[in-house]
C-alpha cells in the first residue's frame, strides 16, 4: 500500500501550484494550518541549497473533530500534509498523505470510514490539478 496520493504537473509555476492546491483544498473544506518552506529552512538552519519544497498542513475542521472524538491521540497524525515540490525545471509534484494508510496503523476500526472520506476529498484535490 502506498502512503501518498500524487500527481506531477507541467506548465505551471511553483507559486501558482501552491495557489491552486490551496484553492482546491479550500473547495473540499480544508484550510491551511501550517506552511513549512523546506527550502528556506534548510538554508537558514543548515546553510544548504534545496529545491523549492513546501509542506502544507491541511485541516478539515468537521472531519478533524470526528477523528479526535473517535481517537484522542489521533492529533499526532493531524493535520493532513500535502507537499508541493519542484522536481526539475518543467515538473512540479503535488503529493498528499493517504489517510487510509496512516490510520491503519492506529488499529481503531471506527476510523476506517472517516479515513476513506478524507482520502476521497484529497484524491479530488489531486485529480483536479
């Protein structure tokens, strides 16, 4: 089982890809709680050059509330991370965590339907890119 849902894009700038992913996530009820600029962090902390790479922490509050109600430690796996990375001059990859894969490690069968619902929403985002 793969642990992510991904798609490669061409003909779009990195910044435009971030904008588009954010819009599509919002359309599925997700807000961005965190935005980690890995390139800037690597430069600042390690003085290393790294490709454009952002980790967006996406949260759908009603679904997060359901998950937390079913499993109080599930917050260790929230929010749902979505990455946008520059692969080369022409390609950008967008990848989202597969909540079915991550939730299977929890061992709470009550989370299965919720993980499928979240996966469906994230898959819709990736498919719409």
